[in-house]
């Protein structure tokens, strides 16, 4: 394992355009659960699996139940950046990291100090009225009851990409451009099972891909280096 760390340190040292691609595993170390791990609690409180509740069809048909789940499970506003978030922000400040491409919607990369963050699935911190477009902070969702509404009467919707919705074109274009320009791609805390996000790795043209994840991924065979461990532990040791 120490040899793998030394190899990674060497690649990082010689790189000037690192791109980090991360998923839920980056934030679980900050106490934010991976909602796809359906446990008994979900079955006790909800009649539908998380993927169904977090779909656009469900949102449109049953917004009250959507927000009951969303407030309870998706708003983890007490979470704080961990060693992984902080190390990535440090690399950016040092001029080594080009950007972070994240599937997470918690805003922790920005909270840690990262400036160039491509949030593929949006952010719980941003919300807007579906009728007039007025922007609202997350407190409007958290403190509201049932379905939150704008002063104009429209429903306030989180700026997160629900199942059945497309990724933001501008965000997607920026993420692809940075991945193509990267001289080192570090992938961490993601099973690489969610598309189209996982497919962005195919745009990488650099020499080394490093995969850091607690469990195997479909891309392990394509990686130059695989570290089977927690992302915060690995980056925190570099």
C-alpha cells in the first residue's frame, strides 16, 4: 500500500492539471448517507424506494411526499468538509488541480474552498420558483411545510437533477472540457454506476487514471492505480 501512495505522490507532484471526479463516498465521511443504500428505515417510513421518490414524475405527481423525503434525507446542512474536500481545495490553491467534477449535491467542495466545481447533479443550496424563476435559499425548503411555494404561488423546486431529468448542458460541457485537458484524473468515492455521469471518464486523454473507492468499480481494469480505501483517508495522507 505504501508503494501505491508513493506512486500517487509522484504523479501528483509532476501534474499541473489534475481533475478530481467524485461521488457519494466523498461525502459519507462527512456524515451524509448514500441514499441508494436502501435500509429498513426507508421501508418503515416510505412506500417507495428513494430512486422513485427522487424522479421528476414523482415530484410532479406527489410533491408533498417528495418534500417529506427530501427534507428528512437530502438536507444534511450540519455536515462539514472532510479531509478529501480540504485536500482538493488545497491543490487548487497551489495551482495543481484544475477542477472538481462531482455527482454530489451538498455543496461541501465549495464550502472547503474549491472555486472551480462542476456540480453534475446540481445543489440543494440553490432553489427556484418553477413559475417566475425567483431564487430561494435552502432555508425556504427546510423551514417550509408540505410543498414550499413562492410569493407568486409557484412551487419552489431544488436545483438538483432528478431522475428522468437531463444534466445541465453548461455544466456538462465544462466538465468534459476539463477532463479532456487533465494530465491526471483521480476518481474517488464513486461506484461509477450512475450514467451519464460515469461516462465522462471516457473523455480523459491523459496518461494515468487513479481510482480510490472502498469497493470495486467497472473501471478498475482501466485504471493505472487502484486504492481500495476511504477517499478521505487516502487524500488526507498525501
